[in-house]
C-alpha cells in the first residue's frame, strides 16, 4: 500500500499546476471569481484566488498548500490506501478534473461499483487488481475524457504530455514499491509497446489518406453529378486518419515518458 506516498505524488502534480500567475484576464485569479470583481490575487500551485479569497496567494509555500491538497483531493480519493502508482494517477486526475470523476474512473477500472465514493470495496478491488494495467487503463480513460472537452484543441499538447508522464511515473512507482528485480527492463518494454503502437497507427493513417485522396480524385463526379455518398465516405476516412495521427502522437509521448524514466532507473 502507498502509506505516506503523498510526499512523492504531490510534487509531480504541482509541477503541472504551475507557479504564481496573476493574469488579469483569468477570472480564477480574482477573489470575486470574475474579471475585475474583487481583488487580483492570482493563482499559485493550482490554488486560485477565486476559491481561496482569504489566502495570500503569492506567498504560498509547499507547506501551505499540502494540507489543502490532502483535505480536498488525497483523502476524498482514498489515495493513502491505494497501491503505489495507482494513487498518483488517481490523485493527479482528481486535481485536474475533479475527485468525483477520478473516483468513478478508478472504480470502473478496478471493477468496483461506480458511485464516485472511494470506500472499502473500491480499495479492496484496487489492491487485488493488476496494478500496472489499472494505471494504464485509468490514464487511457482520462485522456479519452479530455479529448471530449471543448478546450481540448487549446490544451491538448500539455494535457497529453501530462497524462503520459503521470502514467509512466505511476508505473515506475509501482515497480519501486513492489521491489521489481529489473524495473528498467519493464519501463523499456512499455516504451517499446507504445512506440510500436505509434508506428502502426501512423502507417494506418497514411494508408487511409492515400485511399481517401485517390477516391476523391477518380470518382468524386459521376456523369457530371457530384457523388455525395462517396464524398461522405472520404470525409469519414479522413477523420479516422486524423484520429490515428493523434493517437500515434500520444503513444510517442508515452514512449518518450517511459524511456526517460528508464534512463534514471
């Protein structure tokens, strides 16, 4: 179990939550929760003035924010009793997208009742699960959720890399806690799997693009009339190709994250 593992998990999450910012255009930086409303105090370590109007945001330290993250995220997710690595990916997901969503995703992954409340059943199922598989499955579902957000186009680069890095770090934590004989070999194996998946997806995307452009060029018009059925089919193929390219990029990021950790293992 991951007793006391918050001290290892929190710095990883805070590295993505960022340092101090006081952008006037961000409503979260104002104590009133809207631009120009209240006092501009900013955000630090993910702690925003809109949610914590009485705090001196710019002067917050790690010691100041640790109890906040423990109270609002770590404890509600039962992270103290989750297996090492699975605690990190659940916690980071909760900080980024809400504890209820992270809890439900965890429960779905380990086969517990999906009620959004991490209790004894969820913890028991998590402890008995294939931890590495659970970590990777939770991160895949997290990325699927993020891709469905309207803001995905704006933040996809940072979000995708964050999830890839947290996944790899979660697996590395699990390996360390289980005293695996050769963690480097496991990390390199996962990097190889992700890289192979990326190459396969790129090949499939390239083949789909060739098929689509060839179809449009030769058959878009029949007898002087537009072949709308064919065009719709071509558009669908192009969309699929785009999704394959995106997944290939994400798997390359996963491969890079695993490779980076293997170098220091």
